[in-house]
């Protein structure tokens, strides 16, 4: 069963991790089985929960699980599997010549976003059997790159698939001419099989991102910079066919005019506030204290 | 007589020096020739790696390239051969048409 997915996004430093942690505690107190997963390379959940969290799932309380995904682990796992596949498929010399490039491939742009996709796909398998998965995401630029990845990949894959189909058609024609009327069993083409399997993976993922199972919450502060960045997120997600459900106005100091302008700008979303706290929000007890009177985004 | 002999000896020494110099120049040329070819190839690969998109090679997202890489040994070898043959298009044409 695919769990309900919540993404907390926004400008760096607006309080995405705190808000997602408060939400996770609130939902777990309602009796739901919740997993909160930080996919931000600069994690904060350990500090917020006041305990060390690891790459693997950690039980925080009865129904509440947390983890800090180490993207480097996913990158390494992925590159090792490709290397292994190459060693099996390639002739010794070709594989040997390419192997040295793998050391630098982990620094390739785009691989971090792909590592996030792999982490999310792993969460969607729902090995922990949770009802809700909350993702504490990296700041805007990296988040938007990551969320667009299935869509941009699909554009490339569709082009590659049509080109491959053309190549196979030409190969078939040559083969038929050479063989005359002799029928030959249709050979499977590993490349087009690979493309088809990737198309199906990315289609599933993009459908899940657009489905009612996925919920998007922007966390912003009452300042013009995070306000304009939040507008950019809404526009970008709108282009992908994704709607933002809620906006959390965090560190809200009671400025009514600002609140009203947020409500009028993000008409489609529900706007909730989290007031500025004098005391730091650290530790499970403090999170519970905050979550009780707070109106959650859903 | 002695003066003439000395003059001849000096001339022989100069010519011998010139000969050794030219041999050394030729040897140096031979030695660097191989490195120069290697250098040009490396520069070519470096430019292709960095600027492939400027010569009609668009750069797809890296995970697509990597996922398909283990399945494309044949295509990869063809591409490498194409790169090496690109300097001698006539030679490639003749070999395609089997003209010797």
C-alpha cells in the first residue's frame, strides 16, 4: 500500500524541518503510523528530535519513525550496481577502460537529485508499513530540480525510444533482405527494454507526485524574500501539474497585513500560522507541546 | 703543412658537431612525435567531454546515460571508432566501399 506523502518545502532557514517534525508528532499522536525522512543533504532532524538519527529507520516513539537519508549512500549503491552490471555485460578491455571514469561520476551534476528519487522510490515500497511519509526537503533550487527530474527524464526517454524504434526497424529490414524469406525469431533489444522500463518507472513516479496521495506544503516566513520564493515554487509546481495544498506562515509575529497578502496570493492553498517561539523547539516533549494547539496543514 | 692539417681537423670537428646535432634533432623529433599524437588525441577527447553539446551532442541527464551504459557496448565501440576515423573521412569512405 502506498502511504500518504507530505512534502515540506520552501526557502532555506524558514523552518521546514521544524514544521515537518511538529506535523509528524501531531499525526503520530492521532494514532497514525508516521515516518519522517529528511532528504536534505544538510540534515536538522537529529537536533530537532534531540537524538541521533541515522540513514536507516529509527523508532522515535510508538508510532513515529524517523530517518536522515544519506544521499552519498544512495549514489554509491547506484554507481556500484552500474559498475557490476558493466563488468558482467562488457568485454574485459572495454569495461577496464571505462572503470576509471566511475570515480569522478559521483560528482556529476544531477546525480544528487537522482539519489533523492532512489530514496523516495525506496520509501514508496513502504517496508516500514506506515500510513504517512513526511519528507523534509532541501531548499528550493535543489527541491525543484529533484521534483522535475521524472518529467524531464520522460521527455528525453520518449525521444530516445522513438530513435531506437527507428534503428530496430532498419536493422529488421537489413536482416530480412539478407535472410530472404527465412523467418527468424524476433530478438530482444536490451537498450529498448531498458528505455521502456525507465519510462514506466518515471511515469509511475510522476503520477504519484501528481496524485491525491501527495500533499505539498510551503513553509515561509513573514518576509518579502521567502514570500517571492514561495510564489516561484507555486508557479514551477503548477507547470508540472502539481498543486500546493497548504502554506505555513512560520515565525508569524501577528502582522495582519502580511497574513492577508499571503492568503490573497495563495488562493488555492490553506494558510496556517505558527507563531514565533521565544524558546527553541528541540526535543520530543517540546514538539508535542507545540503540536497540540497547532492547526495542521491537512 | 701543419697549419693546413690543423685547419682540416677544425673543419672535420665542426662538421662532426653539426652531424651529431642534426642526429639529435631527428631523434628528438621521433621521440616527441608519438607524444604529440597522444596529446592531440587527449585534447580531442577533452574537448568532446566538455563541449560535446556544441557539436550536436546534447547532454542528457546523467542517470539516463548510466542506466543504458551497461547495455550499449556495441554502440560505444562504434562511437569510439567514429571518433578515431573522423580525421580521415576519405580513408573511411574507401574502406566502406572496399577500394584498395
